[in-house]
């Protein structure tokens, strides 16, 4: 845990551009508003698909729609929106930069409950990270095969994602994190 925390701290110090606390608060607010909205949108579409045909239909829905939802939010807000995880279902959600890797490692190893957001500045960019936790309804597709995940659902998952690693979670586990990349003036504070 400590080496990752230290490397994160080192990266943070190198990249650090002074911004006032109130700027941080503005980016935090904006990031939280966007991830709240994204979460709600995914949730709404997911429960509609679940009602229409249960988990197998909903898996097919996520397969075709989840990345599109992310892209449309990025297009609408001008903020790059990603979900990142160390146990990926969709390969695109693996860490793609060293910063993503180290923040994720830090959250994974140090995680003990609170859903703290992290703000980092990097030149003209601001990175916003927020943990994603497993809740009860997630277990139908991210829990234990044969227990919370039906055989039928598992078949659909395996077919769409042959290298799936996103099972075996329990309620409260860290599933991954949101990573938003904002431009320095995206919080609308004129800086
Ligand atoms: C009906 C099945 C289903 C349910 C229920 C479900 N997921 Fe997923 N989840 C998926 C699928 C399928 C993907 C891959 C989506 C894609 O291709 O982008 C996925 C991807 C993800 C990802 C992106 C990382 C990755 O591994 O690709 C996160 C984070 C995630 N789910 C969290 C959750 C959380 C938290 C819940 C509960 C609130 C939940 N999921 C409920 C099926 C489900």
C-alpha cells in the first residue's frame, strides 16, 4: 500500500499546479454532478432492460450501450468520462495511463469504505476520480457464478466477454472508479 501511495504522492507533487481550495471544490462539484448523472442514466437503462428480459437481456444491453452512454456524456459535457477497473469485463475499461493505474491501486489497496473523490491537476487538465462500489443489484452480473449469477446470464457474459474478470464481488467491494478529465476552466470559475 505504501509504495503506491508514495508514487502517487510523488506524481502529484511533480504535476502539482497550485489551484486554490475553492477551485478544487468547483471541480469536485462538477465531477460529482457528471458522475451522478452518468450513474443514473446507466441505472435507468439497465433496470428497463432487466425488466424487459432479466439479466441476460441486460447484459446484452450493457454490451452495446454502456460505452455509448459514456461517449454521449463526454460529447454533451466536453469532459472525458471513463470507468476504470483492475478486473475488467470490457477491455476498454482497463487502466490506460500510469496515473490511472496508480490511483486505482491506491484505492484498491487502501480502500476501507468511505467514497472519497480525488482531484489532481495536470497542466491545463484536472482529473477527477471517484470510487464505484458494489451494491446488492450488481451481484446478478458481478457476484458469484452459480450463486448470484444464473447459468444463463453467465453464458451471455462469457459469449460477449470471453476474458471477463468482473465476477466474484461482494456487496461493499470496490468495483472500480470513475475517471473524468476536465479542462481547467470547465468548472466555470473563470480560471
Ligand atoms: C445485467 C448485468 C449487469 C448488472 C446488474 C450490473 N452490471 Fe456492471 N457490467 C455489466 C456488463 C455487461 C459490463 C460491460 C459493459 C461494457 O461492455 O462496456 C459491465 C461493466 C461494468 C463496469 C465497467 C468496468 C468493466 O469491468 O468493464 C463497472 C464499473 C460496473 N459494471 C459496475 C457495476 C455496478 C456498480 C453495478 C450495480 C450498481 C453493476 N455494474 C451492475 C453487466 C452488469
